[in-house]
């Protein structure tokens, strides 16, 4: 479950890590979140920063959600 009564629900705590490529930090998505959101390898996301300085990853749905 990603929301409860329209409110955010914490799912996991993740840590940013560096794989030594392209000056990029990587974040993981837990198995539970991937399963609940049907996130698959290769999916794309739009990265946003909201007014409170939080990172928001919004999936770009290229594949059918069936």
C-alpha cells in the first residue's frame, strides 16, 4: 500500500550510494514498493523536488499496467 486515506505512508528507509560512475548517486526501491507499484527493471521516472525540498519520483508508464 502506498497511501492510506490519501496520506503518505512510510515504506522503507534507503541510503544513497555511489557506484563510481558519472558522478551519480543511486537510491534503491524496496521489493515491497516495487511489487505494490508494479515497478520493473528499466522503468523510467521523472525526478521532482517539491516545495518542502523532498525528492519525488513519478513513474513514466511506458508499459501496460495489466
